[in-house]
C-alpha cells in the first residue's frame, strides 16, 4: 500500500468533519436566531460601525484559509523536492558503490597480473642468476676474486628474491587462490607473528569458510592484512586477537570478522584519513556489509569489526 492510498481515508474523514460542523452550525444558528441576536446587539453601536465586524471576521477567516492553503502548497512542493533530492542521492550512492566495487575488482585483477609476472619472469630470472652464480662459485678455487664475486651475487639474488616474495604476498596471496581463505589467513598470521615476536597473537576461525566467492575471500583477507599492518605500525600492543566466524544475521549466513588489540587505543570521534581503512569500508559497503572502528572496552585498545551476508556470495551462486 502506497502513501496516497494510506492518506485517502484521512482526507475523506476530515472533509466529512468540515461538512458536519458547517451543517451543525447552520441548524444551531437557525434554532437560536443568532443573526437576529447579533443585529439587535450591535444596533446601539451603529455609530462605531460595530455591526460591520461579522463581515470583517468572515473576510479575515477567508483570507486566513487562503493563506493556509498557499503555505500548504509550498510545503508540499518543498517535500516533493526533498524526496526527489533524496532519490537522486540514493541513486548516486548506489552508483558510487557499483563503481567502487568495479574499481576494486579491476585493482585485484591488476595485482594478480603483477604477481604472476613477478613470479614467472623476475622470480625465474633471479633463480637462474643464483644457479649460475653457484656453478661459478663451485667451479673456482676456494680463494679468489671470482669466488667472492659469485658469493656476493648469490647473497644479493637471495635478498632480492625475498623482497619479491614479500611483494607477491602483498599483491596477491598465493595461498588464497590455492588453499582457501582460512589457510591463507592462518599463514599470514603466522608470518606476522614471526616478524613481531614481542606481540602475542591469537587466531580463532569458526565455521566453514570454503566455497566463498572471490569478492568475499579477497575482502576478508585484505581486512586481516590491513588491520594487522596498522597494529604493527600504530597500536604499540602486547596482544592482538583475530576472529573469523560464520554467523547468522537476520536468519541469513554471514561472515563476521574482528581484530582487537590492547594498544594505546583510537579516538573514534576523529575522522579517519588513512586510505587503508577507507578502502576497507568501501569494500564491505559495496558488498552490502558493515564496517566499524571502536574502542575496545575490555582491553582498552582498538577493535575493528566487519560483517557481510554470504547470500549470493558463494561459488555455487556464481554458477
């Protein structure tokens, strides 16, 4: 039922009330002869034109009715303009979310392409250089400039390869494509713990995370990646917990993610300017989910959470 159908009974009820009051006033005035009484009352004051007051009051009532009608028309026009502006804003917001989702997909495709090129071209070339350097080292005497140069090449190529592996993990996690979300997140957290041994890290994964589509997998992984990076850079925390679980929201399966630390906390009243967190919010909102940053009451640090419905975001749904 639309708004016009809902308002129609109210309009007719008000009109019937006006007609009833008018007819009732007529019969009461006729029964009491109000007009004659008013004329008789005002005749002694004819010198002051008091007998013209009823006509003046009638004119004033008509003018007020016209004034009210004009204001109501303006209010209706303003309401229509406001509704039109809201519809345009909603359409623009929807279009921006579609564009954002498309941009993120293109971005991930470019990252996947770059990761593949780095692995296939640069990685293979570095490995070939290292193998040749090893052969040169083994074919030369234990001392000499050639052997030292070969060992230096081996050392530099190994370091460059480690840089390439780090870039590969940042651009496109191989485990995510080959082993799924749960294993990729577990591997990332283990590597993060290895690089930050002073921070106690706890990972909890609950529910079946297999069979999720590309958008959900990469969004969840980027969530963990970005939040853990922020913990390492800004939180000064001693403990951090990562939680991924499949839950129910409005009777619909949903993926819930949260990362909480006991660091120095965050001022939630300050507008966030970091592109990483803004990008995460855009990712989840483009998927119809929610993203939130808040102070952690129990630990005194920061809690970043997100939730997104899984309906329509499985590999079966894509097929």
